């Protein structure tokens, strides 16, 4: 399959401009305009050149209402971008507990990840997002899980110099071991 010539459609300038406008509307949180486009058939899982879906961009830019709209139109909570990040990891990175909870309520896998194995918990821990770490742990995130490099959330947090989350993760691991 990799040896076969992949035929890509040629997009005209108008189509490219429209797609650019859709992604700008998403970054700006323009839910009303996007609701109209989604009702007309715009795919909720449209992705840009970096693999970021509309849902990823809405999560990353903190637009909870737009996140809800996209989820209602079939936005895929597990669709990773070119860096292997899920929308949940994007929201965890930004520290947005409302969007993290919204994604989890709509079926996002708490330990979902891309090929690198990095979960939202690892991302939150790395950037010292204490509230998000608590939320994810309370939703069943595995504090002992390792990425493809063998690092846990605690390891990643220590490597990034996070002040509080390494101890938070260590305590979660101790509690998990006590409960057996």
C-alpha cells in the first residue's frame, strides 16, 4: 500500500479559504456560525494540516460551548493530532477542568492516548495541573501507566520540574497499591 500512488484531491482557492475560515471560527469559539455549518453537513471531525480536529482546537482554546456542540455532532474524543494528542490531553495541557469533565462525560477514554502512549494524566502532571490531575485520577486514570519511553506521569512531571504533581501522583500510586 505504501508503494501505491496516493491520489489527493486538488482543492481550489475558494475551498481552501473556506476551510481556513472554519478553523478560524473554531479558534475564536464562534459556536453559532459553526452550528449553522454543522447543520448544513460540515464534518465535525474536519482536521487541519497538523491533524488538529475542530474538537481539538475548541478544547485547546477553551471554548466549552463549542466543545459541547461538536460532541453533539459526532466529534471524536479519541481522534489524535499529528503529535499523538487527544482532545482530552489538549484540555489537560491548558488546565481547563470544565472541558476535561465535558469530554469525559461524552465518552473520552481517561487513559486514551496516541502512539506515544502519553495520556492526559501525564500531560497534566508535566505541566503541574493539580486540579486536572485530581479530576483524572478521580475518573480512574492509571497513575502507574507508562508511555512508550517507559515514563509514568510522575516521571514526566519530575522531568519537567513540576512542583506539586510528582507527589500527587506518588500518593495516588500508594493509594492504589493499598486498595490492591
